C-alpha cells in the first residue's frame, strides 16, 4: 500500500496518558506532536485546556479520555466528563465502555451508556471513539461491542486503553473492521511501537492509532522513504 509520512502522522494520536508524566513531560509531548504534525494529542482531562493553548495555530487536535481506564463510572459521570472536556477544548473523546456490563451481557446498559456520551459529543461536532478493552473480551463480545457502539452513534471503535495486559492485535482489528459498517472507523491502541506495526494496522483498515513512540515511528518513516 502506498503511503507518505504525512499519511502516517495523521493516523497518530500522540498519547500522553502515563500517570507519572510531569508538567514538563506533557508540554514536551505537545511539542513532539506539533513537530510531526500528528492527528491529535490524547492527554489527561486535566491537561486539555493546556493542550488547546499550546496547539493553537497548528493542525494538531486535542483528544481526551472519558471513563478511563476501566469504564465503570456511572453514565452521568461520563456525561459530565465529556461536557467538561469539550468546554476545555477537546474535539475528540476516547470513552471506555462499561466492560463488566458487556461481559455480563447487559447490552442495553452498554448501548445507552455509549449513546449518552455520543449525544453530548455530537451536539458539539466532537468525535467519539469507543474503547472496548479487548483483552477482557471473547471474539463474540468484541463483535457485539462493536455493533452496540455503532448503533449508539460511535465514530470509532478502539481496541484498548493501553493499560490492560495486552493491546491491539491484527486479528482483533480484522474482526472489528468486519463488525462495523464503513461509517465507523477503527483505532488501534497498545502495541503500535514502530513503523512496521503502524503499516500493519493501516493495511487492515485502521485510520488511527495511539502511540507513545511517535518520534521513533516518524523518524523511521523519513529514513525509509526519504521524505521530510
């Protein structure tokens, strides 16, 4: 598949979610995102306003998290998180489903939980990515979770938070791509650490992936392609 380094950069949500990051680390992450002109920075809710300020004038957007990392917050809490994040400047939200409810096959709860946040997001033209956390799910539940997310209005389905014991796999990504229509995009997270994996997830239909090693991926892209 033909690609440019710009194509790869615009697949990246540069992840700044590790709990030990300092204020200095966060600001340095914003600068990395601007340097490589990635799609978004995905940062803590408490950093959204700062991200908006630092990224102003660039094409890099601000993403934050809702119900992270385990998804068991009440729906009302997730709605509040979403509303506050949007006020602070987020234009994309990565929301964790209630994993235990999906495993319990309480599908009505899962769908309404997603829809409540999707409705808040879409009123403000904000994109919603729904994190399934596939590590805990069977293939059947991954497929059901994807379909529920689409029915509830999700713009993306996403493999993982990056904080479970395993992240994105090619097999899961292929399953997710088959489980939703072309209206829903796929995001990989957890395990995209180099250009080769970035290209693999692209080949199976991902349009976005989370990365902490953005610099490594992009510098390798420039080196291989001769682009800059």
